[in-house]
């Protein structure tokens, strides 16, 4: 019934009231504040997304969905999601994406540039693969900025394009305490929709399998 939690001041956020005070949807949104919502926000912040920017989000998982929300929070004028899954595309459009591109590689890059009338101001790479980094670099205009989730790649020459690259672990509780918790409680954002299926603890193996096989976006374990 009790655990000792080291560094809890950096890893826990106090939510007002009791769980019974909230709807299931609100509890899901509060739960995203432990990880995916601050991570998606961090991508947008380190890429310096600002009002009027044209933004591309690469990756339609929970972090990518939250990056769409974050880009909208920061005032992006256009948000293009690169995604091949219809249910995830629809979710992102409901969260503020203005267009979806299913194509990959050079074809996808060309489509994004056509939609934006040129390159993007910022690309939020929310997959963590070499191919996703290539997509992100490809959609940017000269002087563009990339928020990156990848830790294992020589970026190659970003010099000629004047590209700014940033990324790293999100300080989740900092963002939560500053504004994300309030945004959720006020109903301004609804990141909890990324929890598309709930499971009992004994079904946790299936929960991971379903995420891996793209049957659910984010699994929620209910105790």
C-alpha cells in the first residue's frame, strides 16, 4: 500500500482532489502528463515552434499526437502529420493538425512541401529512427529547426541548410507545473485520447503486444 519514491519532487505532480472527482477521459489526460504530453511538448519547445510557424510532425504514436497538440498550443499556423494509419490521422486532425501526408521518403517530402508552399519552419521527429530523421531534415526550409527524439545517428551535413537541431529528455514535471496541468484541467487540451484501450494488470503482455502491432496507440493499465 505504500512505496518510497526517491526524487518524487521531480517525478510526481500533485493533482487536486481525488480520482473520483474526475471523468475517465480527464484521468487519461492527467495520466499523459507523466510522459507523452510533456515529451511531445518538449519536441515543440526545443524546435522553437512559435506563432505562425509551419510545422511537420513525423510519427503518429502517442508522442506524435501530443506534439500536434503542443504545436497548436504554441500557435503554429499549419501542422502537417506524416502518418499512414487512418485512425491516428483522424485523431491528429481533431487535435489541430491541418493536413495529413501518408507518403514516405522523397514522395512524402515533396507532398509536404507542396502543402506548405515550401519547406517547414520546424519538424518534430517523434519516432526515433534514422528514416524519421531523414524525413524531418527533408521537409525543412533553409534555416529550419528540428526537435529530435533520436540518439544514435550522425546527422550528416546540416551546415549548408543552416538547420538547428535540438533534443533530449523532457523535464516532464517542469512543464506540468508551469502550464500543462492547468491546460488539461481547464479542458484546453485533451491528450488522454491517446489511451485507446484499457487492460487489467494481468493482461500487460497483451497491452504491449497490441501497441507493438499498432492495434492500440497507448495502452492504459487499470488497477
